[in-house]
């Protein structure tokens, strides 16, 4: 008699904890002719705040541009050297402007994050009253429409967690006050012109870990997506490891698995142990719990926080994103690595980004205006740009080493979008922006040497790229201000 295949919805259970597991060959019907199901394409976003150094006055201070053509990348820029081992997964779109955005009042940095995935001209939308300088008028910003990640998530059919939204930093973008204007810069995701997801964005690795664990637990209604705030929710700081709590179940399952499935499960267990160890040793990972009652002098300033755990937080979140994708908890995830208008003190640059601290400039936002911020500022911003590229390279390594249900890897089955909402931050420029698309999901096929596409500075090149990705995921609706145009050669 043939063995009954394992359920695709199998969970490991123990001590009131349930963990979803990755796809295994033992889940297939017991016929040699059956093949592993084709997994859904995953969509991930890594965002960097305060713009990218993509060139001032032509090539001056152009830190990102690569050389090559759609036939192959011939030279990688300094920060892109971090991805030299992944050129066969690289599609780079350069000179990707959004010239339909104009600097209006104080809307230089503010429009970057809300426009990144919506492709919408926020500051000068025809239906929005133009702001006065420094007005912090949220109404003229709240017009981006649905964002690309939300459109894909709504179309993905994920059964447990529709989307995983994360950010490294406090929910108000670094401000002490809770002005909605500031909160809008602290998230990428929008469902409508007035509905953003700042409150749903998880801002510490512990919160993300708990959300993923809860997504494997039955809810009170019998569903599989318990909320973060549910009573009794497990977390990484409990005395007994989550993995230890289900270890007996894991050992029992291993006796029913073949060699390849045991390898997958052992790697999965090692991944969870690594993440749990990182969270426990880091203590208060992330910045979400760093708020203290502000003094009167702080009310008009940004929240002072410790950034000693920024890299660890970002990489823990990337590890958790990979686990969520591997186990089928969700197909869509966004991660804001930093914020526009970030006021991280320049004296903490070494602790946060591994670059020398600088003097003469008080914070990252002011340093990003390097032309007037002193001689050290440009080199510091270049260092922070490179730090962001390193996190993308870390994601590439993790996704490449994570097996998927079809025998390929997560990187083979993902579309990862990386970039900033602005180009040169010193100019508040929305021209000459660079976008990196990493992976081979859907019909992405960069070739052995990668692919370099010049968007030629068209005013609507950025929203057309957003439209291109949306169409590839089967979304036919017009996104943002693209006019339903696309960029050829990406997919």
C-alpha cells in the first residue's frame, strides 16, 4: 500500500506554537509522474531613503551608473560591486526619471516614499491644493492611489498573510511628534488615495517574528491568520525556544521523509535557530521601542535613537522575509531600510552603517545636501549608499541559498525591486534615478552578464517601470501616471 502524501498545510506544533513548513516532496501524490507544483512568483521591495547619488549636473557625483546594454553589463559602479556574484540575476534600469514630479513648497523629500510604488505625482496632483512652504499639509500628499505591492498582494491569493510590510525605524519616520505628514514618509504601501499602512508596518525583528509565528496559529474563528496583538502570542524572547517547543514533532516528521526532504527541513530548522539566536542576543532589536517622552526642546526635532543594531535588524528582517516566502505564508513583502528626511546623528554613522563618523554636520538628512554640508559629507553619503547595496547583496545570498518547491531557489522565483524615491538628494532631484530588479521570477531572464536598460530620462519612466512590473504580475489596470505605458526589455 502506498503512503499517504503529507498535507500541503502541514504545521509543526508544540507548546501552543505552530510553524508552517516549506514545501516537501512528500507532499506530492504518490505517483512518479507527478511533478512539484510551480510556486507563485514572489515580489519583494527594498527601499532606501534620502535618495541615491545618481549624478549632479551630468556625471558629477554619479555614484551608481553602470556600463553596458541589454546584452550585458560591462562594468558595475562602486556600490553595485556588492552584487558582482549575482550579475546573472541583475536587471538595472538607469536614467529612470519621474520628471512629472516638481519640487513644491517643502515637498522635496516627502513625496519620495509615497510615489515609489504608486507612480503618482503627489505634490502637484491636480486635485490637491498646492502647499505653502513648510505647511506640513498632509491633504496634498494623500493622493497616491494604490501601490504596486498592494495590487500584487490583492491578486496573489496568499492564504495566511496577504503581505509582510517592514521598516527599520520608528513609525513616525524619526520624528518625535506624530504629525501624519511625517508618518506618510514612513511607509510605502497604499490601498487608496487616503489609506496607507503605516500602522500595519512592522518595525522590529521581534514584531516580524511574532507575526510569522501567529500566521501559523489558528485564530479564534478557525482561520490561519492571527493578529499581532492576540493574547498569548508567542515571541522570540520566551525562555523556551519556539523550535525546541516543536522539536519532537520535527523529529517525528523526519522519520517519514526522504533524504532531500530531510535536508530541506534541517536547513529550515537551522534558519529558525539562527533568527531566534540573533533576536535573543540583540535584546531590543529595532527602533520601535526606543521612544521616550520628549522634552520641550525635542518637540521640534527628530527622535534621538541608537542605531547600533541597524544592520542586524535589516538582515534579521531579510532572513524572516525568506522564511515567509519559503513556507508560503505570503508572496509579497516590502522593507524600508531607511527613511527620507532621516535624522540619524552623523556621530552614529559608524555604529549604524560602518562608515566613519563625520563632524560639522548634525544628521543624515543634512549631510545628504552634501554641496553645502562640508567636505566629509559626500563621502559619508557614498558610504551609506554602499551600505544599502550591501543589504541587497545579503538578500541575494539568502534567497539564493533558500530552496523552493520546484527545486530552484527563492532568487530564481522572485522579483526584487530596489531603489530610492529620489535621485540626487542635494537637488531634491527626481531625474536620473536608478532601479535594480533582482531575480528570475516570472519571465525575468537577465542572461549571464545581466541586463542594463537606459530609460533615457523620459519624464514618466519611473511610473512606466511600475506599470511594467504590474503587467508582468497579471495586473492590467493603469498604475499611477504611467498612462499604461511600459518599458520594453525588462521582462
